[in-house]
C-alpha cells in the first residue's frame, strides 16, 4: 500500500494551480488518472485523482486523493472613530469563525487598552485570512515628574503638544511661588533653563472631552541636571 498524496485544499482567489510530487522510492513509472506520466504534476482542476505506481519489482499500487480549491475569505475590521473614546468596539464584519489576538472568538470585541489587535477568520474550506488594526484610545494627560535637561535626547523637556490640548494656560513656579514659565500655546515645549530643584505647575486646559470648559492639572516636576 502506498500513501504519498494527501487530500489537499488550495487557498486562492485566482486560478487553481497545485504542484504535486508523487515520488515513491523504488518506482519505475507513474501514471496519473488524467494520463500524465511522471512523479511531478501540476493540476489546475479540482477533483479526485489517483496515481498508479509500477514498482521496480513489477508490483503495482494505487494512491488516490482529493484536490479542492477554496477562496481566501475577505477580512476587514471596523472601529468607531470618536477621538475621545476611552474604549471601542472592533467589529469583524463576517459570518465566518473568528479568532482575535485577545483569545476571543466572538464577531466583535470591546477594547479598553490602546494597542495592536489582530483578527484571523477561517472560511468554509479551512482557508484563513488575517488583519491587524491599531487602536489609540483617549487617556487623561499625565505630565512627567522628572526632567533631565542634559541634552541626551531623553526627558530633556516637556512637550505639551503631545497631550492633545485644544487650549491651555500654563504656569510653572519655583519653591518660593515665583512664576518661572508661562504659556498659552497648547503646543509649547518647556525645556527648563532653571537650576536643579522641585517646581510646581498649574495647567488649565481644554481637550476633545471639554471643548467648552477647562480642566485643571496640578503637580510638581523635579529638574535634575
């Protein structure tokens, strides 16, 4: 008994083309069910095939298999586009079985953490397709509490343009209550020119959640040179 060729599903959205190898040691000749001779054969039509083997000892055997074509399923993840969202729903938009990178197998998942999420769907014939999506959720601004303006490119400054403020009024004070920096530019960058020490800030700002009213941040930042 010879069992070389297996039932095969080719996943493609174009023409079927399957290069199959029927090689078996000690075989003198190969005869395929479509009349082709030889161990290597390209098939372009789905169906049931067999290969008749004539061995060097003149014995014969037959190996059969099924060749199928299945389309690669389309996959598309949709998500809401609310800029101020703190969570969102990712929708698979398919009736095929789903497998998310979170471990869920539901048609949609709720996300509460920014990151990259992947979806793999499996078509009726077993063919798979995947898509990834980046999710960026709104998070309340958190200013650093240490700035090291030493020119090494790390923590040299506070870039307020990264917080998504639409309006801002910033004041930074030294330990004696004297204002050392002020700005109403929501894209300003504070690169301390002051000496090492602890400084205190008050930021009144508007963002996508509060375009008609101000929020306030208060805290301190240590400047270390």
